[in-house]
């Protein structure tokens, strides 16, 4: 325990922004009304027109599959180099490439890229290549189900535990940016991932056990760019060719059946995590624990409150969603099963999670991505100049210019509003596709729509609320 308390209290450190003196109440009220109006408008739009929008696509032709294992091997090599830098390089999280690439490029950037371009993580997953090597060395060249097989009662439970552990480390651990500490966490996760694939099989573990594989696969279903296999190999589920197309963002969710309860809890956890990631830095949250935001004592002093807050955010969101679905089932007159509602409509919440992610990480990405590039120039802090950068100066002037500040805040607020509108649309499409009784389907949506409107209000308030740092 003493080691935990004594750890340096770094936390995604970077040049922070500004107090934005804008008429934020206009954003909050206007954005909330737009989401409410979009729900009412959908009720008047013919179902056939909405179905045509959902199925419309722009064909981009057939493309060869990328070498998945080779790309994974390159990704694994990059991870090894980053871990070496994390262990032996600079202790400064703004000079060491490991925390910059993990928190900024991978977590902040790749998540948004997944929502735009599809499942990039299935190619970049650094643990796939070493697992395939382990299988080859053991003489197993077929499609192995694993030593034990994946117990059905596990559901998405392992993914929930791993993602929750990741969220705790990111938001509550005293020093998630400390390079050596982060390297230890990655090594631990690597061991768990490889053990999971060996014990339960690659496909089973990546489908339900690995928190990041599950998260990124769900996020990829939001992408307007879709890659669909042409004549897939039934034994491996892979294809040598893929047809690319552009269409409605989130159309992949419409093709996915209702999730089990554990899957629904996982999706709710992703939204609760990114929401609490913004809430825990607000003056309101700190004031609730008698902490003066202007004399912030560090993350160590708030480990217990923030741990309770993270779990509370998940439980509160789960309770609110369960209540909305219960009311929806009641309004539907019992013609729609509550379990089906819980598993089907939770998919429509995914856009909200990614919209919050984009809004929350935008400013830090714009700054820390520059640090990440400069860290490559001297990854170990040994005076190297691999990129030949003469003046590694990070520019943050756009955070003090009113014009660029207005654009950034508008992009954040606009993203929050747009993803809520998309969520409302997807929920409506799920309802009219899944439930043949149109009146019951429409009635079941009202409580969820109200929940989404309330969450829009909360999200816009979160963007405007004063925060530490």
C-alpha cells in the first residue's frame, strides 16, 4: 500500500486549455432541443424511407485482404520497443513515447478511427502474432478451441472485468502516465490475453473475453465504412477479398442480434467510464468531497471517492437504462419481452459513448500528439535526433485564440449532439426492424428517448463545467 501512495501523481499531463467564456446555456438548451425534435420527427417519417436510408450504400469495390498476422507482428514489435522505452527511457510522461502513444495515439485516436473506418484493431492487435507463433511451436496448426473451451456462462464477464480494471487504472491509479508503471500494466494485460487465447481459443477469447477486442469490435460497428467478406473461409471465418462500401453510420449494429445481459452491461460500462472521466475533474465533483479545486491534492487522495464514483456511475446508468426499458416494456403492453429490449436497444447507446470519447479527448489529442511525434526523435532521452527535429516546440497557441477555441468547443458540442441524434435514429430503426407490432415498438422507445435527451443535457453541461488542470 505504501508503494501505491508514494507513486508520482501524473495523470495525462499536458498543456491544458482555458476557461471558455461562451454562452454555453445556448449550446445546452439548443442541443437538447435538437435531440428531442429529432425523436419527434422520426415518428412522422415513413418506415420504408428509414429502411432505405439504413440499407443505402455506396459500393467502393472489392479489395484484397491485408496480411493480418504480418501487421500484428509489426504491431507487436512496436509494442516491445515502446515497452523498452517505458522501462529504460525518460521518466517524463511528455518525453517518453510509451504513455504518449498508449493514451494519445492508441486510446484517444484509434478509438475514433475505429468508429470511422471499421475494425482496425483486428489487424493491429499485437497479441495475435505471438499467439499464432505459440500455436505453431506447439504443433497446433488448425482452428483450436483452446485447452479448456470457453464456458457459456462466462458471457462477456471477463471482458467486463478487464475493461473495468483498465478504466480504474486510467482514471484512479495515482500514476497511469508513469512510463515504468504503465509498462508493468501492459505486460500484465499481455500475459492475461495470451493465457486467455491459449486456454479458451483465439476466436472465443477475442469475441467475449478480451476487453479491448470486444470494445473495439462494437465500436467498429458504428463505422460508415464497411468491409464485408467475399466468399469467406468457413473454417477460419476469414476471407481473401473484401467488398468495401459507405453507408449509414451504425448500420452494422442493426445486423447484430440482441446482446445478452452481460453484453449490455459491458456497453453501459463503456459509456459510464468516459462520462466519469469528465465528471471526476469538475469543480462540482471535487467540491462534493470537500476538495478545493484550486489546491488539488493529487489523485492519491481521491482514490476511494473516485473508485466509488466510477462504480456508482456504472450502477446509476445501468439502473436508469433498466428503468427506461422496464417502462418501455410496460408501455408496449407486455407485447415485447424485457430481456429482448435490454439487449437490443443498448446497442443504440454506443454512438453516445464514442461521441463523448471524441469530445473528451479532442484538446489533449491536439496537444499530446505533438509530444508523441517529438518523443520518437529521442525515445530514450539519450540526446538522439532520429527525426532530425531541430526545434521540438509544442504549439498550443490555438488554445488561447478565441477563433480556434470556438471551433474546438463547437466541434465537441456538435459531436455530442450528433451522436445522440444518431442514437435516437438507431434505436428507432432497431425497434421497427425487431418488433413487428409498430405501435408497441414506438411506445417502447419513449423512455429511452427521454433518457438520451437527459444524457445530452448532462454531456453538454460536462463540456461547459469548469475543471481542474
